[in-house]
């Protein structure tokens, strides 16, 4: 048996720590990418429904949120059976509902009532969470959040009537592409 010195042991432990971090990030990306893709598809549907039936936009988005929450629980249950990791539970649901309630209160307090203002606010509000989470979870979240926020502002200031289809492409499509990119990495 060979003995190793303190430097070799420290180097080996550093290598092990590095591999553990990469595995952890990869696991998080694999599990959360399904959420992101699911929500991306739902956001595309919500934006297109808002464009086609603007008077029913509130009901369309309520359906999107309900379908997203149900889908999140389903994805979490499937993931838990495979990995033993629960990624969507009652605490996350409560946090999500509090987040939505705060956003609704902010819209009410700030008199955010025009459809483009509402669409811009909610997209940027959600992307703020992605960006902040990315500071701990991984750079993919930061890239998704900042990219979608910038493109949302482009649509708000320059696209007028075509804002909703733009948001279907940018917000929903951005989430789908980001989720697929995370699965690849």
C-alpha cells in the first residue's frame, strides 16, 4: 500500500468536491428542465390565447397557472419515483401562490392595467426569480432570465399589437429552449 502526502490528499479531495458539484448541478438541471419546458409550452399557449381572445386573457392565464401547478406536481412525482428527490412540494406551492399574490397586489397598487404592461410585468417578475435562483443553482438560469427580460423589453417598446405573439416566441420559446439546453448540459 502506498501512502500519500497532505498535498496529494488535498488535491484528491478537491477533485472529489468538483465532481460532486458538477453532478449536483447536472441533477438539478435535469430535474428542473422538465418544469421549464412544461411552463414554456403553457406560456406559449397563454400568450397565443391572449392574442386571439384578448377579452378572455384572464381566464386563459388562470388555466395556464392551474395546468402548470398540476404539471409541476406530476413531474415532481415522476422524478421522485426515479431519483428520490422531491422538487415540487407543498412549500414550493405555497411560495408560488405567495409570489403570485404579491405580483397581483403590485399590479393593483401600481395601476398596471394595460395588457402589454401586464404581460411585461409578469414576464420580468418571473425572470427575476430565474435570475436570482441562477446565482445559486447555475448560470443557465441567469442566462435565461436576463435574455427573456431584455427581449420582453424590446417587445414592449417596439412591437405594439404584436406583443403577445412576440411573448409566445420569446418568453415561452425562451423557456423551452432554455430547458432543452439545460437537458443537454
